[in-house]
């Protein structure tokens, strides 16, 4: 008897949902459109595109051999887009947002950096102006500038014309240095060896084969996903995140619809029928889960046909995680209907809750950029498990074992939401 009633309610809800063609079209089109845009912005598919260069300004107020070498190396860096304005022009460019970082190399930097390199002088100050909204780029530019400055200064000190003079000058002033005797002796030995190198090596040979400190390794980059030579597809992650977001928003509409029906007295009339509160909520949860699962699978089907998204992991695991997502979203809608008082107020609070869950779950931005404490906290958010589970089954290409915990977590949240909804459900408005 109860099963017959539940199936009848499921059939009725599906008929009502699919009778509104405009609503059905929007529920399928909206996540596909936004996920397509985000997927294109975050990398798309196929071979990685050339990354956008960071716009920086370099102001050389010294004009020495060292600083010219630094500017030349920075301009050749594939990660940077370099301009060379005046100091005031650089400051204005940062202020307007035209460049992310401006580096001002002061006059006398070449000589001062050489003396400081051997420990015989004060370190020169290099001014760095940066846009506070681009702190991540600031860290990258700092690292690249460190590399190029060290290479240019050490090359000049161990092979350039001014290096000979600075070695002689540092040796003459070494006794005035306040460093410990042991360190002074080792530095004297180093400088004496450098002086012999300059003396015994022709200047033309030194210029032809400049020596300096450079990175002692070469990077070989390899993107590791499923191990089957399929490149990373950014659309897989964007469709997972946006698909879950719009499932939750659709279930808000379902919950608000229940509140409207209760407001109109429909549930009061249903109470006189031979149907229990549990059967009513189970029927609503099942019909909403079917709709949510259909929307999510349709979105991934579109992504597969148009953008080449593939389930590179376990198909069974993908379906299990998708079903868990649909059930979690459906019971979330029931929870809204059970604890909400008015349709308008419930929609606003529920929308805020969904936005927070989606944001913390990594649907908008990767969770690795979150602070460490926040990364640990997000495990209590159902969308984190949903996104991670769908990622594991699509572009990561992991086995069915990687779908077990996300699926169990989503079912656990669905049981929690459903239990709270059942406990708080009221047939009439309070």
C-alpha cells in the first residue's frame, strides 16, 4: 500500500515537472552554459594553452652591466610581460592595474650588489611596487627576480670586467670587515682563488664563457592523471561543480514549492487521506532525486559530446557518486521545506547556504588555495565530497575505490537531511 502511494506521488511530481517546458529547458541549459564558460576559462581541453604572462615593469636606474643583464633576462622570461618605464610611470601603472608588479633597481646597484655578494658591503635596496589584489603573482615574480639577479650578479663577479675590480677592492677592505676570523680567512682564500682565476684566464675567454650561479637542475614537467595519456580536461571539473550547484538551486525550488502547497492548504487536505508523513516525504525525495540525476547526467552527456569529457575512471563509481549527489540535493530541498516558514524567506536563506556550500566545496575555485585550517573544515560540506568524487571518476581516472567514500559521505548527508526533515515536518503553517 505505502509503495503504491509513493510511486503514485513520484509519477505525479514527474508529470508536473515535465509539463512546464520552459522550466525544464532552463534547468538543463543553465548548468551547461555556465559550466562551458568556466571550463573554457580554466583551461579547456587538449594540450595546455600558453599561460597568460604576468605584466611587470622594470626600472633600471643604474644602467650597469649587471642591471642590463638582469633586464635582458627578465624580458626573455616566458612567464613575464615586461615594460621599462620611468619610476613614476611604473608607480602609476601599478596604481591603474596595468601591471601587477614594478621592480625599481636603484643607481649603484651593480657595484653594491657585487660587494654584498662577497660579503664586503651593504646590500642595496630594490623597491618592489605591487598590486595588492595580485598577491599570488607577487610571489612568483619575487622568485623569478631572485633567480635572474643571482645569475647576473654572479656571472659578472666570476667572469665580468667589473668582477676583477670588485674582487681586488674586497680583498683590500677585508680586514675592516667585522666577520669572525674563521669566516674572514675562508673568504680571503675564496677571493684569492678568484683573483688567480682572473689572472690566469684571458679576459676574452672569460667574456666568451661567462660563469655564474644558475639553477643546478632542469625541470621535466609531466601532467599525471589517469595514466592513459589522456590530457587534462578542465570541462570535467567545471561541469561537476556547476552541475552540483544547479542541482541544489533546483531543489530549493522544490522545497519552496512544498511550502507554497502547504500555504494553500494542500497538505492539510492530504492529511485526511490514508498517507503517512514518511510516505509523503519519501515520495518527494525520490521524484526530486530522479529529476536531479537526470539533469546531472544530461550535463555530463553534453560535456562528453561537445567537449570530450570522459569517465576515465569507473563508470559504476561515477553513477554511484552521481546518484549520491542527486539524493543529497533532494533531501536538502526537503530540509528547506521542513524548517522554512515562508517561501520568500526560505528561498533567501537557502540560496545563501547553497552558495556557501558550493564555494567551500571547491566548485568555484580549487580547495588547495584555501588556508590549511579551511581545507580541513570543508570535509563537513557535502559539496566537497561530491566534487572530489566526480573529479576522481572523470579526469583523474581513478578506480571504483575512490568513489566509495564520496558516495558514503553523500548518502550520510542525505540521511541526516532526511531525518531532520522528517522530524521537523509540519502539515500546517505554524
